[in-house]
């Protein structure tokens, strides 16, 4: 998942950091809807990952079960998992 995040955002982030044309284009024309959806999905996935790490660190397996259930319940707002 992290490699897909890098693939999707690396060029755009470099454009912002190195003062390329992309920030100006986004300011003038807005962000593509697909990009915004992808950003939200990846953000949600990172939050689920962090939540699972914290739940596992707490050793409270009811929290682990809760995070697993959240992942199932909200799978439509998460990126599609790619096989390794």
C-alpha cells in the first residue's frame, strides 16, 4: 500500500516542493475528483493501520477486534487491497 501511495503522489509532491507548475494549475483549475478520493482512501487506510498498531500494543484484543470490524464496515472508503 505504501508503494502505491508513493507511485500516486511522488511526482506531485516533488512539484510542490520544487516550485513546479502543478501548484499553480491546481490553484486555477482545482483538484481532480479521482485524486481527492484516492487521498481520502489512503488517509483512511493509514489511520486504520495506526489504530491496529496501537490496539496490538495495548494487548487489549477487544480493541484489535474493533479495528478489524471497522476495517470491514468501512471497506468502501479504503483503497482496494492489492495482492503482494
